[in-house]
C-alpha cells in the first residue's frame, strides 16, 4: 500500500468534527491535497511532537475524536509520548503510524522501526486497542470495526511503501501563523457548542 492510498483511506474514515494532527513533511503535504480543512493541524518544524500535541488535545476535548497521523521516524523521535498516552489513556485518541521504515521527508535514511516493534511497545504501555495492517482492505475493515463502539486510545501501525506523491505537490501553502489561527477558530467554535449543550 502506498502512503497516499493509506492517507486517502484515513480521510474516508474521518468525521467532519474530528481533530486531525499531522507531522512536518510529506504526510501533511499529502493530507493537504486529499482533505484540507481548518480542523487539520499541520505540525511544521517540530518533528516528533505530533503525538504530544494530539494527546493534549484529546485531554482538552474529550467529546471529540482526535486523530494523530505520523510516520515511524516521527514517533521514534518521541517514544516517551507512547508511555504518556498509554498511562492517561484518553478514550478519544486514535494514533496512526504510517511505517515505511525510513525518514522519508529528510532524504530516505533508514529508521529503526524494523527492530523497534512499535505495536508491541504501544500494547505494553497501555493502549487499549493495537492493530497492525498491511493493506488498504485491512485498514478499511479495521476502521469499520472501530467506527462507533471501541474506546481508545487506539494504535494502528500501517505498513506502507517508500515514496509517495509529495515530491510532485507543493508544501502546505499556509504559514505556521495561519495554520494556528484557522485551527484555533475551529476549536473555539467547538468550545461554544459544548457550552450551549
């Protein structure tokens, strides 16, 4: 499965009210092409912090699903966040790792995901549901399973091929300030809805 196909499948699963956090680099560029939205927070310039930001948002907005999408290189730079997420166990967090075994955005250097066994780490630190998938069909089937009934945190390791379409598409065309402003407006709108309820 190609990374772009995996992201497209994830986008098909997303609900309009979901919060989506993506990392610096290629994943954000492909997410932008497939499903640009003010509810997407494109994390620019801070590799490894995607899961930490997602965790904080999951705690602050317990009535919303928070979807973290990052690569193996990103989570390997911040393994401590897995333990934190597992310990506090936010029920609304879905953590998706697109694992192509390289640092794609910085030149394709090999990562250590082949020996790190990320799904076993996630299970050992307390993620409620841990799943490894290798095909688009497996990913779609799993998303159907967790659509409404299963509580998280959920960890999905998605094996993807190296390479993608990001080299043929531009960078996310927003400045970090614009991304923050759009995302804050989305969160404020949601906060008002909670207070009215």
